[in-house]
C-alpha cells in the first residue's frame, strides 16, 4: 500500500513538474511572441515610414523627370537655334572675309593714290626722299646758282644781292615746277587715251604681232600708232590702270630723260624776267642777260629734275607759293636775308 501511495505520489509530483514546465515554456513562448510582435510592429512602422519616403521621392523624381523632359525640349530648341545661328555666323564670316579683302584692296589703292601718310620705303622716289632733297637743293644748288649769277653779271652798281639773285633763282624754280606740273596732268590724259585704244585694238594688234613672229627674219620692232585726243575726255578707264602707270612714272622720275624741258623753261623765264623788269618800279631783279641762263643750265636741269619728282608723287607735292600762306609781294619788298630765304621757299 505504501508502495502504491509512493508511486502515486511520485507520479503526481512528476505530472506537477511537467505541468509547471509546460506552463513555463508556454509563458516563455508568449513572451517571445510578444517580443516578435513588438519588433514586427516596429518594423511595420519603419516600413510605413520608408514607404512614405519612397512615395515622396518617387513623386519628386517624377516631377524632376517632367522638368528634365521640359529642359530636354528647351535644349533641343536651343540647339536648333544655335545651329541656325552657326549657319548665319558662317555666312556673316564669309561676308566679313569678302569685305575685309575689298577693304584691303581699297586701302592698297588709296595708298597708291596718296602716299603722304604711309609710304613704301622700298620704292624709289618716296615723298620723304623728295622732301629731304628739296631742303638740300635750297641749301646747295640754289646758293651755287646765286654765286654763278654774281660771277657772270659782275654788277657795276650796288644792288640788293641777297634779294635779286635768290628771286631770279626762285623764278626759275617756279617756272620749272609749273611746266612739269602741266606735263604731269597731260600724262594722265595720255595714259587714258593710249590705254583705251590699246584695249580696243588688242585683238588686232596681238594677231599682227603673232604673224610678225612667224615670218622669217622679222624685224625686232613692231611699230604701233595711237591717235591721242588733244581735248580732255573721260575715257572710262579703271583708275587702277592709270594709278599703276602713274606709280611707275613716280618710281622712274629720277631716271627718265627730261632734257626737252630745258629750252621751254629758259624761254618762259626770259619772258617773265623781261615782264617783271618792265612792270615793277623797282624790279629787284638783275639786268637781263642770256649768258646767265646759259651758265645756269645745270641749275635749270636740277630744278626740272626735282620738280618732276615732286609732281609725280601721289598726290603731287605742292609749292608754298600756291598756298594761302604765301606772301605775293615777297619779291617787291626788301627783307633781311634770312627772312627772304625762308619766305622764298
């Protein structure tokens, strides 16, 4: 009996312990579930927050995408406009290049026509050279000419040597200047006439030249005759052609033959000399003498050469006596030597 009770008691104790263990495990399971549920709830809250943030970011991204599409459209339009402007710029650049070329050509033409401000230093007979030789001339050849006059005339009566001889020297120089200036103007008309005829007759003349060359033992020269009009006419010749010829004339001014001017200058000087002696109460000129003009041949030729170099400049250099500063009564007044020499220039 005692054994049965002991067994029963042992069984009951075992059941009680098992029950308690199950209860403890059940309690532990509940606690674990609650912890998991709390964690899941927290994760669910975090997920909702992240979902909200994702939704906001998706909305912002969608908005940025719309803005990007707008910007892309604007970029496409601006690219198209830029491409159009680039085409216009290429056209304008081409026009600028053409206008620059025309401007350079026009500047070169003006430079040939007017070399007072800019001159080609490698050319002959530049304005600077002429101006320098002009000053040297009045300090050299003109003084020598006055000495020749005094030696040749040997005046018996007292005269104003510092005025008489320089005045005659200036008359010779001015006369030479006026003669060559007139010839230079005629040269322009001559160039226009000959150039016009040469252009018109070139086919015929070139054919004749070819035939001459094909002939056996042909002459070394092929004569050509031009009919030059004495009256001034507008030949409608390009200014480039005439300017080019005048430039060649300028560059060879120190070399060409000018001897044929000498007799004309002497005759006109003689006429002026006689005229001034008869017109003036006190002429302030030496007595007439052909010997003086003969002895002054070198001076007259020097005047012709220098004035020819002056008038062939582009534009021609002008003498002071043609300007408003010149005192037309300079040779009728007795001045000091220094003042006379300066004004006589």
